């Protein structure tokens, strides 16, 4: 028994990899910025969902299933949502139109995440359910002179915080001197950002001490992380693009409101994903949603199972950029096809996989270790349970799918027919059967009967 591994994580705040020590090992707390629900999530958005799901699984492995709280918010108030609601449901009152947009998008996001093998976070708070908490924080900031009201907005005064800019390594003077955009007249400093803004009658709004309005983007995460994880918690995650301004401003709000030295101890950021070598964008024609990959034939002319998408993502370290391509997906699929399926998991994860993950989520090494384990398990079934438990740590499930008897006997008949064709050297027809079955998720494995030396074919269902 090697005992539990020492977990090391790279911290954007200190710019080093160091040993992770939770504030309270009985309740390890992690917050990850979730989606803004105005449109289907793209494959770039899948990256933080998957990366932090692996971390969630690892933390549960190390500290115990019931000793980790993972909060991921749903941003359901945003001007992009309003615009989408007006576009898609022009006849409806705005609040109803907004609800249609956010409910549909949120449901799809949760389905996408599930298909990608992600566990539900412990809590998934919505911004609109936490407006009161946001107002409380803004009131504290105003009372402590970290915020001021001007021209229908409440703004955070970036000069009021001595070490504003630490996370992103930005210096206010540099920003000020280099500012090309004219300072908006009502701001004390160019970097000051909106905490609250007044809404017109046609915009969504909530009553507040400053009038009917709506929150700025950053304040929601300060409010929800405090509510569910406390003023100081262990890990805060998101994509690289969120370091500035979003996370910098979350830190400013939370620390100044609570008078604390840190908001979260460890800040983790996943690298960016591009598609076929280019930044994903609608104008480049390489913008692809998780939904399209799973359910349509837009990418590479075929659908891709969630497991393949997930493994393709984990074949690169989370801090590196990823080039998402058909080639990469095919590579992940080939790898998965070599791994054994299993009826149920149980047993303990192998140390080789656990230790790789404990080293700043080295999923590349973990996938290699898992592959070695798979090869060993293919010849020694006693290793299957360790393989299954290790695969589960990466969130890759190779569970055998139940097939009903009628389907099974039809497949058996086709497999027998194909064997006859192979004997008759009718390879084209035989290949066609193999391909037709593969398209239905049924995979054939050819081998030899060790006793008779005759060709035998087994089959299994892989989603
Ligand atoms: P958004 O809905 O744009 O706020 O993004 C939700 C999450 O996805 C954030 O953590 C972003 O940093 C992340 N994200 C967005 N685009 C990409 C991308 N191309 N690659 C990796 N992560 C991304
Ligand atoms: Zn956030």
C-alpha cells in the first residue's frame, strides 16, 4: 500500500506547481466558472468541463467522495442572453423569451456534459437565484469606499486596492499609460468595472439600493462562491481567457468586500482549444458545438461518441493548447478500441494512473499508464478491476452495453455469414458487413480458436 498520493497543482497566482493542502480536508472546495446560457456550448467550452471533472474525481479519490464540494455556476443574466431572446422570440414579453433561451441552453449544456462523462457538480447555482447576495457584496464595497455610483452604474474603484492585478500580473500604471481607449468620463480609472447597472423598462432588472438594474458579469461568481464555498476556498478554475479581467475582478470584489488576503488559494486555468489549427470562429467555418459532434455529421462527416471526445481532450495536458482535429479524434477512437470493456467497476485504481494525475493532472501520462494497464488486462483478466477503476478516475467508462436477444441473434447470424464470405474470399461483401455493424456501434474482433486454429469472430457493442 503506497497510501494516498501527494497532490501537486500549478497555481496561476504564484506561477508555480506546489503541494496542494486543503483548508479543510473534510470539505475540499472548488469553484469553476460555468457557461453563459445563450447558445449551445462549443467544443472549447467542453475543455474546462472535462478538465475540472477529472480534478473533481481525483479530489474525491484522495479526500473521499463526500468530502469535496464542487460548485459550477450557470450565468443566466447577460446582455448576450437578452439579445438572443429578442432575436429568437420577438413576439414574447422579454422575461418569457429570456426564460425560453436560458432553460433550453442550460438543459442542453447539462446533457452535453453528461455525454462527455462529466459528473454533476455538487452545486450548480444560477446567477438569477443569487441577486440578493450580489447586492450585499456591492453594498459592502460601497460602504468601504471600494465602489462608487456614477451615471447609472456602480463601479469598482481599482485604485482602492493596493495589489489589484496580481493574478494577471498587470500593473495599473501600465494600463493607465497604455490605455488607447478614451477613459469613459464617469470612471475614476480606466480599469474600473461595472458591479451594477440600471436597466431600462424593457431590460431585465431587480430592485436595488441604486435603482432597478442588473449585475455586471464578475460579481455573480464572487456572490455564488461565497454562498456555497465561503469567503476563502481551495481551488478556483476556468479557461485561460478568464484570468483577465474576470478572475482578477472576482478577486478584487471578494477580497475587498470580506477584507481577506486571498479569495481562493489555488487558481487553475486550462489552455485554449483550436480546431484544425485555427482559432475556432463562425467566420472561419470551424466552429463546432458539442451537440453537433455528438449528434450530427458536421465534423468529419460522422458522429463522435462522448468518450472519444473526452479521451481526445485528455491526450493533451490541460495547460497546453489543444488542436482539435479529425486526426486526433480518430487516434482517440483507435486507442479506446484496444481497451477492454467491463461489466462493472469496483476495485482500486492503479497507482500509475493516480500518481500521474496527482502530478498537476498529467492526463497524458495517465492515459499512457491506462493503456499499459489495458494491455496487461487483455491478457490477464485479474487486472480488469484495477483497469476499470483507473479508467473511471479519468471518467472513461468502457462498460459493456446490454443487448437484447433478438439483436444479439441477428448480429450472430451476420457474423456467421461474414465468416462464410471470408472462407469464399468474398472480401468486399465481408468488409461491408463489418462496416455496417461498426456504423451501428458493433465492433468485430477476429481471432483464431487456439484448439482448432480456425478463424473465430467475437463482437461487442461500443456505444
Ligand atoms: P464562456 O461561456 O465563453 O464564458 O466560456 C465558458 C468556459 O469555457 C470558460 O471557462 C472559458 O474559459 C472556456 N473556453 C471558452 N472558449 C474556449 C476555448 N476555445 N478553449 C478552451 N476553453 C474555452
Ligand atoms: Zn466566474
